């Protein structure tokens, strides 16, 4: 019985590791999709304007006023949340479950990750506009990068716990 559990865990890790191959290739190729970056920059700028902050989007750049200082923020491909969505997909595919349940989870989970990422960008810029440009990097690097990792894991754990078998999906 222990051997069977161990083999399931090893197989889960192998499947998860196999997802590293395309990820590494995409990172090496400096993967980007400018139309997605442009849409995200425009949406963030519109939201910032809606909540009363000064901003403008051009291509995948957002121009923001920080008091008397004007800053241009690059919405790079890394800012889009694609790696978080990829990680969530890898976790779902590696988890032993019926494909229908995996797909249902991903149809809800991936948009949730992109929404959380959108909130991450808006809140980081809005907070920096309110409390000063120096806070931008702290919030971005310290709080939100780890926050997205936590969001991915939280969604995955919620999915595991919500199943009829719960966490037994992974370890039984």
C-alpha cells in the first residue's frame, strides 16, 4: 500500500516536471504576445482612470502620474500572469482526476488567476500613486509575486478539498 502511494506521488512529480520542458523553452525564446499585453495595459489604465488616478495606455505601456513625476510602466509578458496560469494548468494535469473535472477546474481557475493578476497590477499602481513611487517595487516584488504563487496553490488546494475524495485524489 505504501509502495502504491509512493508511486502515485512519484508519477505526480514526473508529470509536473514534464511541464517544465515547454516552460523553459518558452522562457528561452523570450515568449511574448503583445496583443494580450496591450489589452491588459489598456484595461488597467481604464480602471485606474475610473477610480480617480491619472493614467494613459499606449501599446503595452502605462503612463502614470506620481505627484509631479511621470512614470512609464511596462506591462511585460511576465506581468500578464501567464506563468501562474501555466502553473495552475500543470498542477491540474498532474493531479490524478477525471479529465472532465480537470477541465471544469481550469475553466474557472485560469480566469480567476488572470483576474487576481489584474487586481495585482491595478492595486500596485494605485497604492504607489497614493503612497509614493518608492512603494511600487516593494509591493510588486515582495507582496504580489509571492501572492500569485499563494493564489495558484490556494485554488489548487480548494479544488482538491472540494472533490468527493478530497485530498485523497493525490495521496490514496
